[in-house]
């Protein structure tokens, strides 16, 4: 499913997530917010990020930064056992310095009951090409998260 540029609505506790007239990027907070050479703020986030059995692609769609997430088969978690393949999508809702917040939902899974559930990431760029933080997903609990940017 392709994200609409102007608005993403889903039936979650948070209601609708969409673009607004307020900027999502606070360009004055930290060096991460302004890319080298004065490029458009937020470009440091654009690209493909990975971790075992997972990929996260962040790109511009109009004025919005959007993400597409995919979990491949074969992931086994100590707490949850074997994880079902799944996909999600959403928006970057805030960038403050080196911190990013992304909100979206599960758009597909072989475990159908998670489709439509909220997915939220709160991440920090804490070393070159590594995002660390936490995420809230289908298990309805906050868990540690990390992503490494592909070259």
C-alpha cells in the first residue's frame, strides 16, 4: 500500500497522523539537523537502514519523510519466539537534532490480527550510521531498537 502524501489516517489511539503546517524538523537543535554542506535538513535520515531480518527505508514523498519497514521470515526473538513476516509504513513526525520520532502502522503480515496496529519509533543517531532507541509495535510494549545504515 502506498502512503498518501497529504494524510495518513488509521484507527488507533493516536487518531490520525498527517502533515501539517508546523515543521517536523527543528534545524537549530544540533549538528545532525543540518546536513554537511547545507543540504536539506533531515537528509541524514534518508536511505536504507537494516538489522537482522529487518529493513527500514526512509525517503521523501513530497514535503514528507516517509518510511517503509519490512521483517523477513526467520527472525526468532527470545521473548516472542518466531516472528511472522510483516510490513509497516508511516511518517517521520518529528526530528529534533539527532532524535527522530516516526509513527505508522502494520500494513501487512501473515499474522492478520496485527494489521492496522500502531508502530512508533523513538530513535537517536548516537554514532555515525547507527540509530538506537526504542519502538512500540504489535506486542504493545516498548522494546529496544537499533538500525545500521547501509553504505
